[in-house]
C-alpha cells in the first residue's frame, strides 16, 4: 500500500476504530451511504472515519453509528473504546500487580441467528458435532454441496450444538461476491469484537472459538488467505465454512452435504423419507389439506425429480398454493433445472438477507435457477472430468464403481476394458457435491437429479447423447449377461437382487436399444427372462422378447441368441397360462440348439417344452422330454438339470395316481438339489411333497409343509410358484374343514381388482366371468371355495364353485385340477352328465382317480341306485 498523502494535513484516526467501523459495516452489508442514512450522519463523516482522516469523533456520532450497526456488548464496548483513542499513561505508575489474563465470560457469546428446524439431518448434525469436538488439532471443516442442499442451515444447527464447548465465542460471516482479503478479514475480526489480527489471540486467550464463513465460493482465494491467517494467529479458533467446493488448505476436513433421502419408485413407506417429510411440512404452510391418497404418487415423484434438494422441495411445495400435486408434477416434473433458487437468503434461512459481506455493501443474494447452480460447479471441473460427468449422466439410478469404469472406458475399448481409474473422479464429484453416495453395497453412487439432467443437456448439445446411451445399453447388457447364469442355484437370490438394484437403468437401456441398436436389445432381453419371471413381469417380458424377435433388423442375429430369446418367450408364456401359444417357439429353439451342438441350450429348451406340453395334456410327449433331459444331464454331469428332470417326472407319477413313486422321485430331487446347494429347487420339491400329502388325505402335514415352503419362497421371489403353493395350503385347509384359515389364504390368492366373493352365494353374478382373471391359480381359488361350501353342507353353492374351477382350469397348466373339480361337481350334484364329462377328462389327460376320489364317486353312485 502507498503512504497516505493527506496524513500531514489531518491527524490520522486510530486505525483500531477505522478497521472496526469498516469491518462492522461490511458485516452488516451496508454501503457507506446506507450506513450514514441509517445513523443520521453525513456520508463524508463515515468515509473519513474509515480512512482515518477525521479528528476524534464526537461521542454522539459514535453511538449513532453503533446503533445503526446493531452492535451489542462486547462488540459495542470495544467500538466505543476504540473511538476514545489510547488512554494517556499516568504520571505516577500504580503499584505493580500480578499479570493475569482476562476474566472468562460467564457464558459463551453466540453471535449467530437462531437455528432453523432441520428435517432428516440428525445423523449429519451428530457426526459434525463429533468432528468439531473430538480432534483438538482440527482447524477447518468445509461443508460442500450444491446451492439449496441446506449447508447453511446445517452449519447453524451444528454451531449452536457445540457452542458450550467454545467459550471463546461462536460467530459467523456471510461472504459477498468480489470480497477481497481485507474485507473478509475485517468482517471476521469484527464479529469477535476486535479490530486487528493480533488482538484476536489476546481476546480468545487460548479458549476454543468457532467462526462460520458462509458462501465461501464467492471469494475463494480471499477466504483461503483469511482462514490461513486467522488459524495461524489464533490456534484455538476453529472455522466451519460452507460452499460449493472446499477451501483447499492443508488439514481441511471436507464433508459433502447430500440431499435428503427420497422414496423408491414404488413409493413404499413414504412417511419414512425426510424429503417427503419436508415437502409435507412446507405444503402445510400454503394449504390446509394434507396430500390426498390420489396425490401421494405425485408427491413421491416430485421429491425424486428435485433430487431431495431441500430448497427445491420448498420452492416446489410453495407452488401448491394454487396447484394440486398431480398438476405440479405435470407442469414442473420435466423442468426441475428451471426452478428459481437463490444463492442468498432463500438458501440461508438463518441469515438476514440485508447482512451479506461485500465490498459494495449491496445484496449478495443473487436469484438463479438450479441450472445456474449446477453450471457453476460444472465449470470447476477439468475438461476430462466434464466428459466423464456427461457419460455418467446416462445412469438414472444408483451404480457401482465397476459400472463407472465401463462407462468411462476409451471409445476403442468396446469390451469395457478399464483404462481410467474412476476413483479420483468420483472423489472430485463428491467433493463438489455433485455425487450422492448412499449405503454400503456396490450400487451406492448416484448423480443428483439436477446434475444428471444438466449433464445430459450438455451431452445433447455436444451431439454426444446418442453415443452415450448406446454405451449405457452395452454396459447394462454385459452386466445382465454376467449375472444371468447366477439366476439358478445357490446365487439366485443375490443375482436377482443385483438386477433389482439397476432395474431402472435396465428398462431405460432396453427402451433405447430397441430403437437404436436392436441386436444389443435382444442380447439384453434374452438374459432377463428368468429375472422377469421371478419378479412377476412375465407378460411384459414376453411381449418385449416377441417384438425384438419379430424386428427385421434382428433376423440375422446369432441363431443361438435368437434361440435363447425364444426359450425366454416360452418360459414366460407358461407363467400366465399362454404356454400353448408358444409350443412351436420352444420347438424352434430346440432345433436351433441341437444344430449348434449347444447341450446347455438343448436341456433348457426341452425342460421348458416339457412344462408347456403338460399344460395342453400331451403327457406322453412331456414325459419323453423330461426323460431325455435326465439322460443328457446325467451324461454331462449337470446335477441341477437332473433334479429338474426328476421334479418334472414326479408330476407324471402324480397324474397316474402313483403317489409312492412320486415321493421317491421328489426325495431324489431334494438330494440332488442339496448337492448343488439350490435352495429354490429344494423349495419346489418340498412344495410338490406338500401336494402329494394333500392328495393322500394327510391335510395337516400338507399345511405344515406348504407353509415352510412359503417362508422359503418369501426370500427367493418367484410369485408364480408362491401362488401355487398357497393353493395347495388353501385346499388342504378347506378339505380339513379349517374354514377360517382357508379364508385367509383366499384373501392372498384373490386376483388384484377382483370382487370379494361371499361363501353364502354368488348373488346373480356370472361365476365363471367373476372368477376368471387370466391366472391359472384362479381355478384353485374356485376349488377352495367349492370345498369350503361342500364341507359346510351347501351343495348348491359348492356346485357353482366347482363348475367355475372345472371351466377355468381347462386353460391352466395342471389337468388334474379339472379332474378334481369335476369330482367335486359330481359329488355336489349327482348329475350323470358330470360323470360322463369326468370320464372323458380322465381318458384325455391320462389322469387316474385316487382311492378317496373313487370312494366318493362309488358312494354317490350307490346312493343314486338306492334312491327310489
């Protein structure tokens, strides 16, 4: 700095007052003119006082300035004392006294606004309190994140929570755009009531103190310089800063502030998610009515779209004053980046918007959109980091480090070879608050929605988006291809869960590839058939595979790939009773596998074909397919396939009424499944054993065995088999006369959206149309109802239900259900025509009546003969 040229003409004011006045004015966010107007003094008076060119000011002027600045003790006392100047030394020195430090304050001075109520930040507050109090050597903690994530509110809450452990005082400053080092230092000293850096150490006298510096990205270099000087001069001072990026000093502890947790796409447990709690709290401030049930899906979608950003949630909720939540979603769901936010008061609920720190004293709060906020952080990235962010924007949900590696591989490495270590990049994105990390599993990384949308915009503008989406589909295809073999055997549950984690990205990759790259789409879909089956998506999955196989662009695809896709179509068709439509599809796949010499594929195609043939009553051919599978599997040492074949053959033993032989086969299935550690296959064998017990009339055993299987299937998925086991349990309960328990099973079996049938009559409804829901288990539902009515003595109602079961089960997978239904119908009505129909069904399916069924019909015929 150059010497003051006017210092010889006017006495210079003690620099303590000049520095204090300037620091307090900047902390109040006032220009010299605004302070003069507020205090009722001339603007030149303020200017001269700050420059040190005025004579000693009058006491009244100083008090007016202190009042306009809102100073309270001890800052007010220090300001008035500085205006009086240094006290002359007395002519006679007093007697020497022991040197003592200043008296500690009775309580810690907290020069901060009161904390705001936080939602969902309890863990963050607790961890930061621990960070600030556990390590005495820690000097700087940075809270980083996007605008609107709640950094300031979190800092205020933490500062108040640790105030009692900082007896030197707790204070804060809001950094203004363009502040220089002198501005930031003056404001930081002023909030502690001192004017010069050496005075701060004397003021604190070793007592811990805490300073919050808010919005440090507005003047990063001056803040870094000031923090370095402050902590160097006063070792007991800790600094807690908030900003979009770290300060960058040695020893800095960086803590990214993540958005609030948002609910999953299924909207389960909405009330448990902080983002929802904040939205509903802010909604209550603008309208009286809580969200209606019809609005809840829109609420969940809205908080997901804004990525859990608290400020964006508040801005969105404010619009609900005139719009309901479905209208909000329709109008703003795709315009998240255009939500108006603020880098000032709106984001900093604890600060008075008239009190920023800026060299011009003007308002530091600058209105901006979320797009502007993300763009600021985006510009902090190096060019290669921006490229990586644009690629990662293809992931709509959580992803793993390995998925990031494949997405970031060089363009020439189409096999996903890793050439870039993504860890430093992910650390950088996390440091800037652009990346969310949740949980401990591999799929724990996710770009904030606003960041992903912005990066996708940038990629589209650069003409990269189509290529990026194609790469995304290839990465997901490789993941599914690696995972699909594990969807059988001991790793089934983990593999299915792995695909569940990326289900959203699978869907988007499949949708894009079906249009842009159908060969990749076919590879992806072919690997998903088992997963779709386990997750109850058989109808949609079958339709997707059929469309891709019919696409002319896939006609030249690898025949084996097309064969696997065809097997998937047939497998999924069997799940919803449409297996008869896909028998030719399964035969075509079998021929392709045999031509290619693919034994694994041949075994799979024959196994699926066996199930389809059972559904149409082609029992001899079905048995032949199962025996061929058993031979092939034994020849190639495929233990699990041997177990599957034995399980299929057990059905044929049941069909012909040889329940003892069925038990022996199922025991072999259990042994083989144990050898290959396949929990699901063991559960299915035990389910069939429960059915054998029921057919033997051992109803209590069947119920106990079936319930054990249901508990096992709860952890394995496979809703189709679960429904069939429920049917076994329900039938056993009904046949054993346990009506109340059977009614509970009926509640679980009832198809979604179907009417609740009473057991005292169908009240004029067409029973067939009401019970038919397109699910093979509906026949079992009617069978249970018929047995309940028969056991209760209502033969008329029983006959109606058995008629429903016989008609519905014709389209089912197990022709034995038809026989059982016709036996019940005959027992209920005694109609000779039903006996003829039963005889025809047995001849056509090869099903033999069981001893108890023969006995029931014999008693019926005998009663008819004995009747007059």
